C-alpha cells in the first residue's frame, strides 16, 4: 500500500503516481504488471529501465520516490485515548507517537504523572507486523522502558525514535500492595504518593506486619528490581509494595 512516484527522464508523459497493491504489484506503461514488494528503490528502478529499453526507449533513466509509507506502521496501546495502528510515514519519536494516539487517557502527555513510563517492544526479524504485542508475554530483553517525563524533556535516551513494527505500550497508572496489609490489591496511582500512603490506602498494616521490612518491587528495562525503602519514600506507577511478616 505504499504510494510511489515513477519518473522517466525526458518523458514527462510517463510520470505516474501509483500505489503498491495488496498483492505487492504495480502497473506501468509498456512494462505491465511488476512485482514491487520487497524490492529496494534501486532494484525497482533497474527492473523498469530493463523493461522499457531498448524496445520502447533508448537508454531510459528512471527515478522513483516514495510519497507515503502505508506499509510501515507502529502500534500504540494501553492507557491512551485512541489505541490502535498508525502509519509510520516519517521519522517520529515516543512523545509524538503517543500524541497521535490522543495522549495518555488519565492525564496529558504534556504533563505526565511522575513515574509514568512507556514500554517499547521492538519487532523481531521475520515477524508479521499485523498486531501489537502485549508486554506480559515478551521477554525482558525485547522490551525498552522509558520515562515519559524524560521523553517530554527531550532526553534522546528516553524519547526514542519509533521503528517499523514497534508497539508502544502505556501501562495504566496503578500500583500494587501485597503481603501483610489488611486489603492487598491494585490501586490507582496518584502523583507524589509515598509508601505509607500506599499502605494506608490498602487499609494499613496487619497485626503480623513488619513495617520496617517493607520493600518495593520495580520493573525496569533490565527486569524486576527489589528496593529497600522507608515509609516516607515516593513510589512510582507500576510499583509493587510488599509488606513482609514480622518474625518477632
């Protein structure tokens, strides 16, 4: 479905704008049907030149320009206003990709909550690019976690360029509390929350809780990390706060 423009030097009457069919073919005067899918621009130019000359033109020179990349695409899913498939028609980065999907559903892309992240899943060689990927089913080595606040600030290590077949996943802004609390579960994340506030939302420590032993499990690009913490430490979206049992 890419749209291309084919020009033959000194033969303006042969200039054509055409779209590659779903079967991968194009049609061109004197050439007829030609398989274009999978060819580089130089390879396609050479094939058209070979078919035009010398029967129809003497020493034809062909140039081809891609006007629109419909076959290149990326996916934005998760906590965004308009999840879906988007054409990759020009170089874009994480912030622009999320903006095309209407921004974050619970908040705005211009001022994301602290701790908000995007998970980028890169397509592997030979994979079909027909649907987005879910992070839970993907090995950590194939996932890249970036900070949305860092991306918005223009940090190139966070505001990465989107590649063909990428899935940009925005997790829901939640956190989890488990272990020795009265009501373990999943809760909506609020900016600047502390460990103690998170535990209080889970109705507080149980009688068996070791408050001083509380720790956080946080997922990053290298996998899950266990972090010792204090009760007044801030948490991030996606954190799991674990309250162990006291042995005394």
